[in-house]
């Protein structure tokens, strides 16, 4: 069968050009969306008396038959199909005859492609939001379990201040919360209907684009036909959100990697999320964490590829834009797999508190707390900061901790301070005293957890309602 657009041509495409031009090998995954869009379109055409009710029923019956055959593997697409749109339409005409030729009335592959992609991406975005919800639940469970368990907080990979593990978990909760908010925002913005924009300028036929929007669950038809067929902002926005979220996964995966090292030994990753060495029998490698850490580069690449594809392209549609699908599909697959496996790995990872506790007396973790205690005694913070800095120097010379300094030692630094003036400088006391809003005190961590649980519950309801709409 000749191509459905071949009327103006005297020669068929060269085989190598057909292969280069075709997108069927990757866009066939959108067959459900393509058929959904076509059913909505022909339903509208019948409503507007552009095609008959009888023709509509024949077309819909044929499309549903094709959908079943694709799902059951009875239809195998080839390069000759060019893309999913032509592949479906060609088979429809083969099955129901000339009636099938009426389906493409008042639409173009330009708007059809955009409709399919937005429908597909909308479904995937909602699924990703659901996966992030489940990921956040794992984080909340872990945060509650370790709400008052103290660990070392780092800046510059140096011992900084004591914090609870629950506090650290809630820091990541906030990162993924922002990812969810960004993705929801992007979903709201991209959920407009391109169908009926045609090639770029609309149609002379009396179509009803508001009706197809209603049928397909779009909030409205796009405002400008020329813009929507050439628009890939929504793809770039999705890739941007995916890149940022993958960056968050990569940051945590990096921490897993060094927490798992012999030098730290802070965590015990479940064996099912590690690999061994082909030569060194003692090795238990955090390969999954390392893979997660590296996957971000893949998604970053897709974002940069799409930004580059769109750079300098004039209105309206350009064939360059076909390069959007593979980047989008792979980013979706990579992000979903990463969320799923990280959530499971996190759930099965336990912290080795014996190893962590052995590090709590190193690095003068309570130094800032002592300075703040001096402030409460009327010493200006900058002076307090200097005093504690000199205390650290003396401890390093004496090879001891703050607790081992004597009154004589302290008086040699500043006449205003004594052992008694230091207050409770135990690591536990320091952590429990950090009750400022957003701080690491266990009571404040529990407040953050409760707020997170409430936010997530409300958010899931919102997601559920938006899917119904």
C-alpha cells in the first residue's frame, strides 16, 4: 500500500530514507493514546455532522479491533508504517475500506502527534506522582523509626553538628516533595488539547475542539494552533523536573555509597541490592546505589538534547521535533525505575548504630552548641565563636575532648568561662536542645514527620481527584 501522503510524489522513498525517517519503532508505545484520540476525533466529527453516525460506528469498531490485535501481538509494525498514526490509519482503511479514509478529516499528523504525546505523558506523569508518593511513605516510615537516633551531620564532608537520622530523612522528604509539586505544576500547564489545530492554522470545517477536550480529559483546547504543533516546552519542562529529581536521587545514592564504605560502615544495605566481585571474594559492592548515582547523567543528556533540538527552529512544525520521543520515553523509563528501586533499597537498609556512635565524639560536633550557650550568658556570638575556636585548638594539642578541659584550661582562654559555664555539652543534650522550627531536636523532627504525613495524605487525595477529572 502506498503511503497515505504519496499523491504528490512520483517516486517512493529510498529504503535507507524510510528507515531514517520512521519513528514507528519507538512511538508505537503510544498506540492506546493514538486510538483514544482518533475515537474522540471521529465522535466529534459525527456530532458536528461532518461524518455520519453510521460511519462513526464503523470507524470506532475498526479502531477497537486494531487496539485488541496490537495488545495481543497480532499486529507487527514495520518501517513501512512510518509512525504509529499512519500504522493505525492504514490498517483501519484495509479493514473497513473507504470509510476509514474519513477519519483524518480536520486533523493533521502534526496535531495528532501532539495529542498522543500529551495523553501519554499525562498518564506517565500521574503514575510517577503515585510512585513518588510511595517513595515518600518509605522516607516517612524511616524518619519515624530513627526520629531520635543521633548521627553525624556533615558539611564539606567534615564532621559538623550532631543530628538525628530522622532529621536527615526529612531533608530528603522535602526534596522529593518539591519534585512532586513541580511535576504537578508541569502537568497542569501541559494538559491542553492540540487536537484540531491541524497542520498549523486550524480548519475551515465546523469542528468543536471543546468537545474533544472534554472527551479526552483536557482542561481546554490550546489557544493558538501555530504554537501548539511546534511546542515542545512541555517535554522540556518534564525533562527538567525529571533531571532535578534524578539529581536528588543521585545525591542520596552518593551518600549511600560512602556510608557503605569500610571507612564509614554506617549502613548495611540488603544483599539483594548489592553485587560481588569476580576476583575479590570479600567484596560487597553498592552497585545499585552507584548505578542510581550515574543514571542522572542519562536524563541530563536528554534535557540538553531537547534544548538543542529546539534551538533556532522557526514556527511552526519542523521534522527536527521527531527527536523528542526517544529522549522523553527513555527519561520516563529511567526516572520510574530509579524511584522504584531506590524506595525498595532504602526500605531494606539498616543503620549500624555501633559504628555511628563511635564517631560522635570526633570532630567537636558540639562546638556550635557551646558557643550558643555562651551567648545565653551574655557573651557576643563573635566572641563566643572565637573562644570555642581556641578551645578546639587546645583540645587538639592535649589530644582530648571538650569534656576533659579543666577550669584552669578554660581560664587560660577566657576569664569568663569555667567548666560549669559550659552547660550540658553531651551530644544528646545538644541535639535535644535544637528545638528551633525546622531543627533536629526529636520533638521537632516528629512535628516535621506529622506535617509530612498530613501533606502527603492531602496530596494523594488531590492526585486522585485530578485523575477522575
